[in-house]
């Protein structure tokens, strides 16, 4: 029996960077709760952005934010993972030297943005709906970092390869969406965050259903017997998942939950 349903956000529930969500999902999550099934929203986004997106049912669910760096329930922090301060400082200086790179830094209370690109800043604020503070210098914040996100519109694979070449042994580095690279402590990922929730609730992998679309969801689906890649997912995630759901554009998560968990029993 499924007791826990977990879904990634961007590329799985909504298009990357979007704040538009099918409102039918809210009724489905409320129905899951009535049946004793907990819903978890898991994302590379900050907590405030996911909370705003899912505000009508925010009190009914658990949040995995910052790619596992922060777990929240009822506005209370269940867990938080910090990056080594010296590594965070070195990473900021390194990323600044890469061409066409925009930086964001997540701390427990805010996401900080270092950019001169007003169009990019507007997209972050009005697209992702981030609780954001802007700064000319991220370095003074190096000792309280949960995650550093690097954005590049084109050529993100070459971009991530350069970061991994230098920091692979010290950080967990992964693609998040099609234009973002997320850097966290070596022990931070959605899978470890989900494991903490499962332990907290006393729920096993056999009782867990997970949906994702990108490589940063791989560790998470490894903690679920019922693992789904949406049809638009990265090939590596499709290979790791046991099942495939319809695409994000086809409301694949919503449809699968209805079909697998909410369909009336055959009489």
C-alpha cells in the first residue's frame, strides 16, 4: 500500500521556471491526505518558491527544497545541510571566472543573487517567485551556504564538466533543469532528504511512489519501489526509473496518481 507520494517540480509538475500549476492537483493531494497518504514536493527551488506555488495545500504536505538541503513541514525546519565554508568561498570565486555564468546562493533564510542582468533577475523573481535578496558580492555569505546554483542558458553540459573537474570530490554537483547546475555538500541530495522523511514517518521504500524528470531526481527514485520518470525526462532518469508516466505537459503526475491510487475499486 502506498503511503508516501513524492514529486519533483520543474519539468515534472510544471514547465521549467514556471509558476503555473494545474489547480486540479490540489484536490488530488487533499484526497490523498484523506486516505492517509502524505505528499512531498521535492525541488531544487528554494522553500518559499515551492510554498508559494503550492500554497492552497501547503499545510497538508512536506517540502524538500534546495535539492535536499532543506526539509520543511508546517514552516518548521526538519533538516538542513550546509556546505563547507572554505569550499563555498572557492566555488564562488571559480564560478565568477566562467563565461555567461549567473550565480545564486541559498542560505536558511534567503536566496541571494549576484547579477547585473536585469532581465535575468526579473525572471528569477517573477518566474520562479523566489524570496530573493540581491547583492553585489556573495563572498561575505560563504559561511552559511546550503546551495550555490549556477545558471547558463546554453552549453550547460560543458559548464558542469568544468565544475566537476575541480570540485567533484568535495561537492555534490548536478544538473537541475536544462540550464542550472546545483552545488551542495557531498551528503546533500533529494534521496538523503527523502530517506530522512521516510524514517521520520516510519514509511518504507515499498510504500513510496516518486516522480521525476532529471538527473537530480535519480537518488530520490532509488528510495522508492514505485519510481516514475515522466515521458519528457532525461534518458538517465528513464533508465533508473521502473515506470514511465505521461509528460509534464500531459499532466503525467496528476494522471498517474488518479489511475494508480484514486481509481474506484472494481466491484
